[in-house]
């Protein structure tokens, strides 16, 4: 991965942790990952970009991208070096507010802008830096939740495994939009809009590694929607819903699912749930379209905003925003159950990605 080759001088792999600077976070933290234990050791932090809440890594180019989840939303780029991160140019406005997610799609950087309910596309130059102006696709629609769904709220953008399509998850309008990038202009064009359960508030999705099944995680209702995906036609078909959390007892914390991960071997799906502060395991033993909830464990802290698997799928890492830590778990290879193995303080942690 560029000059750093995803390792520090001691041979350990790297992880990058986003955090909210407005909540006391250190910006983007570079950490060494012990390959034997999975333990994280912070090495350096860069606080030059306000509220870098979500990160995306171009491993081939050795460039890390981050949203700036602020009213005047922006993206920043960092060169990965042996000593940490070096900003590449100044942050670039995305033409929307409150960006919560970003991804690389071909030669474009795409962001989901939660507050303004839009998705933006920016070109990436040969040096890895994004450039403006952004082309912006405004979402439309609303949902029945008067507090959270008065307007569209794009929450995640993710390319499909073929790279042909970009899927945008909108919490405010209860929909997933399948988009294509115009090869000439880089503008996003809506190919299909897929409605989901009204009031469910879809937040994030993940592809099964075989590529033909998508799992959509809802924030406002603790549900997982299983969808079939046809990459040839760009068709997304919801086929069933699965509860993410059992019905709580009176007075129990309300669950707010946040992040979803499919194991690289295609045997399990995991979800993080805020409020109850848990990690949920689904077995796919009956097939990718038949997730079965098999276990629930504590997330090791409070308000798990993000959940990530290491590249081998042997460990899970929960970014616990309110308790200010990243906790890691060993995954039982037979059952998929996460078992807490350690944690490191990271104030206002929001995201973890691996080099």
C-alpha cells in the first residue's frame, strides 16, 4: 500500500480510526494491528479535518479518504506514509451538509450527505486528491417518523462488487437507490429506486461475498431486510425481513442498529446495535437468503457506531462512540460468536478501516 505497505516498521498491519473532533476526538488515528492478537496500538493522529466520521482506503494508491461531517460538508485525502498520514491538499466541499459515508467508485469519490439528503460525486486526480466542484444528486421523499423522516437523509453509498453500480441507502425516505455513474461527466443517475418498509429507516447495507445477496440494516426499526441483487440488470429485490433484536421488556433500551458486516467466508453476518449496546450474530448455514439470529453479546462499551471485520474475518472491531473506545473481538470459527479480546481508548470513535 504505497510507501507504507500497510505495515509499521515493526511489521504490524495498520488500522485507521475516525472520530468526532467536536466530541473530543483526535481526528484520524493511525494504529498498529498486532497480527497475532489483533490488538491496536495508536501511533499518530491527524486532527486537520473536522469530524472525520467515516473513512475509505484506496489500498493500491496508498490514499485514505475521510468525510468531514459538518454543516458545510467536505472530504479530505491523506497520503499513507511510514510515519502516519499526510494531508493531500485542502478539504473539498461536497455540495451537501452532514456527509456520513463515502466510497470510491471508479475514478470518482462518492459521498452520502445525511443532513441535506443528497449524494455527491467528485473526480479524483492522479495524485489521489479529490477535486471540485461536486456533482450532486438530490434525493426526494419522506417517511412516517415525524422526528427523523421529514426529509430524505442519505446515510450510506456503496459500490456493488462489479463496480458498475452505486447503491445509496436513504434513512429519511425508506429507500435504496441504485445509481450509475455517467462515464463522461461523473454525474450519478438513478437507475432504480427500491422502497422498503415505511418507517424502518434503512441506514447501511452489506453484500454477501458471493455478490448476489444484499443485507439492509434499518435504524428506526431493528430489522434486517434480505434482498436479491442482479448485477447484470441493476435490480434489487427485497425478499424477507429478519428481526435484529428481540422484543424488549418494558423500560428496556430502544435498539438503534448502526452497522452491518458479512464475513469474508460468507458464513455469518454481524450487526452492531446502539441503545442496547450489543453485537448480533446471524448464521447463514441455511443459505445467504436465510440469516438466523444465533447470538447477542455486549459491544464492550457504549453506542457502537461502526463495526468492522479484519481482512481475514477472524476478528471484529466495534467503534464505541459514547464510551470512547475501540473494542476488538475474536470470532469463534465454528459459531461466529464474537468474544471480547481487548480495547483501546479512542475518544468519540466513529469508524475503523484496515490497511
